[in-house]
């Protein structure tokens, strides 16, 4: 169909037009219409048909003599061609329900034309309002009405919504409890005797003793039973739009009625439901319907598909009860007792995990109003479900979406939500790419001063968690005989063996914990990280690792908003420590180093005093030459922060002795990495690290001017360094040239100590002002000017 060209399409349309204008519209016309429909529907771009042909399709569609099959095909082609120019269809005078549904579907397909949508809605309600002729059913109109609600809920007046609400209440509650009968085939052996009506049955085969619902079973169904099913399918949307005091859109929550008095909340309406207003009566019948569905869900289905239907109906029933209780709190107590029983019945069955989400949503919305303690429900939800079903992708998405939608409410009402973050991250560890955007929204609500440190560790260990979950699943799949405890004296050969080995068991248990356990276990997990390194090439582990940088950046951005001095100091120390304790995945480590280095600078800028307060830890990290090569990006940013913030301008506790101590350590590092060695395998260090070390030593010397001669002498030797054959064979020429230029500029600046002190040690009251930022921005230009001036004097070059 996609290969048909425009000329062939025109010939096909001409043949169809000739058949439609013939005396009989038989199988040949239906076949050609089917082919034409396939052709216009199979391409992404719109096909063009002649205007007269489109007009002919509309004429045939509304013809009273046209067979139903031909009408359906004409409507389908017109929908595919939408929006159609010169549409002449109108639903104003159509009485037949089936024809009205076909014409309405074409009109609604033209686009969101409010006037057209409103006209369709008005006509459908008028047809529903009258008594249907024998043989006709409103069944075909409800899908169109549902579409009208989605497109333009305001198109129906209150009087019209009352008409439909009244009808829906009757359809839900008073459908026949007798099965339908099969239509006679008209064959030779067909019987003309009328069979006795057979009652519908429950899902377990028992004869139904209560009213008909979507879970009632029959071999054939009557028209009013089909209306019952359709009314339930659109009930949620209808209640959200028209069930409350004001008009709502289908996707909005109805909060009306929440502020009613306690007496109105617990009172029960004794008035006959027939005397209630239509929307109140619909709520009453809908509530009874949902109660009946919950009762029916307790029955054991005879077919597996019926079991799936049970669970889907439970989810819908609980959701509708939640909406009803929002709109009329007098239902809350009736619903809560029902749902408590339901929860106790299904909470131990993992097959009903998805049902637990709307149940928890109901208690989250209404438990406070009813003075009910629902912590046990939340605790079970957050403890058992993620731990057991993290590998179910659809449940994972729904669960995380549920948490995201209610994160504000959870943080205000229950501590269980934040305590359960290790369990929630199992969803992300196993389903990383699909859930990353949800966790970007969720993470800020999990973070506070009590969880920040543990979440920081967990984010860095997330690839390990993915690998551990993989091992856990494989271990669970093993026969019981092969899961016997390992010999403690024998070192495990594989990750699977290590899962039950005493040496690793406690590590796995901590990594797979279900709730927060604020203890410093990062060093204790080192052997487990090394063990799980064998899974580093697993696609799932690699995908998980790729999500960490985004979440780490978000983590620091959120923490910066509430962190106090002790928390910032602790994060800096952990940042430096954990740079040695990451999962062995090269690309992952590079990405994490990049993020940690930029966030280290942010933390130092947020609280410059930490350079003095954490001098021991910072010097230990900065004084390790191995960090220059293995963690160059973090080392470079740390050294830059020392040069920037190790000043009395930022912390009055900064002394000359402390500056000298930092200077000596960094001087030793720079000496080590620039020392000329006659070794063939001389290590190569990043030029950026050399440049930052020179700049930082210059800054420190400007603040403790007794150090200026030492720095000047060191800088003067850089020319020898960059010209050494051992160095030129390792570094690029342009990098060496930049190092030499910088060394010259810094040495020339130190020849004017007062200028250096002004540039690098601003007064306390201007250290973070716009003036000093402008000085820092123009510093490279100032260095070049100083160098040019000094070059005029003899002997100024190093």
C-alpha cells in the first residue's frame, strides 16, 4: 500500500466512485473501499483525494440505504483524510445511534474545533435522553462521548451532565443479571425454540447473587450489560470532570468537599438514592459498584486472563473510591474499613503489587481526615515491593511515578519515605535509562541533612548495586541445594559463590539494605567493589554508571541549598576519600572525577574556611604525587582552591605558618613532577597540573613574602625543564610554550611584591565583591603588561 503512487491512487478512487454510484453496494465495493482505506492509512504523509470523491464518501455515509459495512469504511477513510476541506457532514438531525457515532467520529477527527466538539456532545446527549427504538443501543455512543469529554469537557451544560449521570447510575446498578442469548445463525440445524435465560456467574463459576459488574461472567451479554461495562470504563474520567462542585479537566484532581465539618464527614445519607441529585446518586451507585468489585476480587478465577482482569478492576475501583471520597468525605469511613481488609488480604501476594499503589494513595489522601495510622501500609509498600520486584519495568515506572507525584505529601507526613531511599534506588539501578528523568525529580525530596551523606555514598556505589542485584537474582534462581553456605576457609571463586560466603555476606546485605543505615561502610565495601569488578562489562551495569554524573551534579546542587558548615566539611573529606574507592569502570571513573572536581570548587566557594579547617585532609590529598596522575582533574581543582581561598581575606584564622605549610607540600609535589630524570619511562603529568601548581605557589608567596625568593628561583628553572630532551619527548610543544610563558609572567609579577600582594591578597571587605572579581578576570592581561614592562629592563628573562 505504501508503494502505490498518486496516479494509481487516483485510478483506485475513480473505480470506488463508480461502484459507490452503482445500483448495488456489494462485496466488490466493500473490497475496493478496504484497499483504499489501507492505502491512505499506511503512509505517514497525508494522501490527497479529489474533493468530489470526498463529498461522495460523505453522501454515501449518511445514506439510509447504504449497508453498515460500507458506512463504516467510508467513515474510516474520512477519518484518515482529516482534516478534510469542504466537509459537509453534520450530526444535528441524525437519529440513528450507529450512524451518529460514525459521523461524530469523523467530525471529532477534524481537530480540536470547540464548536464542532460541542455540537457533537449536545447531539449525543439528546439521543441518549430519549427512549431508544427497538434494536438500537446507546453502546456505540459512549466511546464518542468519552472523546468529547477529553477534547472539551465544558461543551456539556450542567443539565446535560445530569442527564448522563442519571443514565450512568442506572447502567452501573441495574444491568440484567441474566446472560444474553446467541443470535440464530439461520442455518438448517438452528433451533427455533426459545431457550430459558441463564443467570450470569461469578469469576469462580458460582451463580451471581448480586448485581452485574464488569467481573460478572456470561457466554453472551445483553445490550445493557455492555453499557454497564462501558459506563465503568469511562466512570473515572466522568467523575473527575463533572463529579465535583466545579468543572474539572479529566487529568485534574478534585479537592472539593475536603473542608466539610466532621459531622458531615461521618454522617450517612439515609435518603433514598432515587431522591438524590444526579451527580450524588451517581457517586452512590459508583461507590456500591466499586465495593462489589472488591468483593468479587476475593474469588479465585477459573482462567488466568480473568485474574489479570481482577487486578485491573481492583486498581480502577480503588482509584474511583479515592475520587469519590475527595468529592464527598462522607464516604471516607465506609471506604477505609473496606480498603483495610483489602490491603491485609493482598499485601502478602506479589502478584497484587500494582494494586497496593492506589490503596496507598487512598490512605495518603484520607488517613489524616479519618484519624487512621497508615504507617504500616507505607512501610510494607516501601520495604517489600522494591526489594522483591525491582526487575519489573512497568511496576518500577509506576512505583517511582507514584513516589514522584506524592513526594511533597510524603515528606510532610511520613518519615518512612526518606528512610526507604536505598530500596527506591534499586529501581534506578536496574532500570537506569527509563527512570533517570523520574529520579531527577525525586532526588531533591529524598535529600536532607540526615540522608545526604548516605545518598552520596549510594550514588557512587550505584553500579555496584546493579551488579549485586544481578547476583541476587541469579542466586535466587539456583536450586536450594546449590545455595548452601560456602566454606569460610575457602575463598570464593565467583561472585555467585561470594553471595553466600561469610566473608562477603554482610557486605552484600548492607549494599542490598531496604532502609537507611547511616554508617560509614565505604571502606568496608572495598573488597566487594573489587569482587564485583568482574561484571563491569555488563550492559546493565554500564547503563547505570552512565546515569551517575547527572544525579551527582543534582545532588550537590540540592545539598548546597541547605548544607551547614559541618555537612560541607564532611562532604569535602568524603569526596577526597571516595575518589580512591570507586567501581572499576574507566569511563565511569572519568565522569565521576569530572563532576567531583567541579563540585569541590563549588563547596570551597560556598565555604572558603574549610581550607583551613580541613588542612590535614587537604594536604594529605594534595601532597600525594600519585594523585597528580591518577586523579589529575580533582587534584588540579583542589590545588586551585588552595591558592584561591588560603588567605586571610576569606578566613581570619589563616596564619603565615599555615600558608608556609601548604607551600612546602605543594612545592615538593611540583619539584617531584618537574624533576629531570634520565629514565626511559619517565611519567608524564598533565601540563594543567603544572600550571596550577605554579600559580598557587605564586599566590601563597604573595601572601607570605618570605617565600618569594624560593618561588622565583623555582620558576627561573622552568626554562631548563621545558627545553630538556626528556621533557620535549613527552609533552607537546605548545604545552611547553604555555608553561614557559606562565612561569615568566609569574616570576615577573613577584618582582613587584606589592602588586602581587594586591592582586592575590585583596582586603577582607572586597574579597568577594564585584571589584575583586573584575580584578581576577583581568589578571592574565595584567600579567602580560607587567611582563612587557619588565622586558624593557636588561636581564629580566628567566
